[in-house]
């Protein structure tokens, strides 16, 4: 756990490394970065799909899940090796789109 003494030592080291003139600039840039990050996170949650797709289109667009031949682990469409056992995975059939 961080105590008061640890924080004071840390602040003294930062003050020594950056100097008194740079500390306000660093604090300001840190504050601006945090504001931009919060805006981006809130913007990601606020975005919603404009029109939901009908169930038939969603099912047709999703490729069938692949499984490893040796350990039967579920694989992503673009994986060439199984992350669980390391065996090579045959490419998807020619008719399947990735």
C-alpha cells in the first residue's frame, strides 16, 4: 500500500527530474489526455446501430465456427494454428467467406 511518505518521496523525485517549470505543463497535458479518454469511452457507449439487421441476415453473414481437428477447440476463422494444442488447422472450405 502507498503511504503518505511514499507519495512525498515520489513527488520529490518527479520534481527533481522535471523541474518546477515543467510540472504545471505535465499536469495540464495529463488532464487533457484524461478528458479525451473519457470522451472516447463515453462516445463508444453512446453509439448504437442505426437499424438492426433482420435475424436471417445476421445468421447468413456469420461464418460457421471451426474446430481444431485434434482437440476440438473453437477457432477463429483466420487462425492457421490451434492456440490450445498448436496443431495446424486446414483452411476453411472454398465456399466459406472470412
